[in-house]
């Protein structure tokens, strides 16, 4: 009888433990890559700032502030809005700047891995556009935005003198 009770207790303890391992790279970012006008990888010659333009109640957020030698960057997308606006600012000297606004239309797809893991939203890019002060063209390369850091989602082709 004691052996049965020990076996039953051991079985209950083994089934009570969770074997779910949450991914370490659970954060979802949209990955941007800078390209020259002809589609070759490029690096910006002026410092870049990236501002996330959120709803008026939250205000804008400077996400990257005057980063030098930018060839690529990652930006989190919102999961509450279907369109995100991001302002890219090139700093040309102490007071002179050039700005473009990127508009991203997307879907917001909840992703459930386990109740033990943090919530996550993946996105599907539907459309992307920009003003054209230093951006010549903006292209969706891979519309699926997830936690895969090896995928470039958007190419930004810049005018040659930037």
C-alpha cells in the first residue's frame, strides 16, 4: 500500500511541473535596412533619430537618438493601432535636420505560446509609404513581422547625398 502511495505521489509531482520553455527572443521588432538608390547596402553619413508617433494620450517617443553610422535598425510596432507613423530625422550639423515620416499599415495578430510566457503580437505589413525628403523609396521585403531577427522587413532607399 505504501509503495502505491509513493508511486502515486511521484506521478502527481512529475505531472505538476511545467516543461514549457519560453523563447528568450520573444520581442517582436520590424527590421529596417538602409540601401543606396540602386539597392545596395548603405550606411547613413549623418546621425539618425527615430521617433515613434503614438496617440496624443501617450505622446511621441524618441526611440533612437542621434545614432551614428546607421545601416539597419529595429523598431517595435504597436499592437493597438492598424497604422503606425515613425519619424526619421537626419541631423546635419548642430541645428539643421532633414525629416521623413514613414507610415506603416499592418495587421495585429496575437500569438499564444503558453500562459507562462509573455504575450506577443506578430504583424503582417500591408502597405508602407513615406515622405520624400531624404528617402527616395521604401519597399516591403518581408511582410511577416515576428521575433525572427534574421529577416529584413523594410528596405529604405535613400537619396545619394545622405
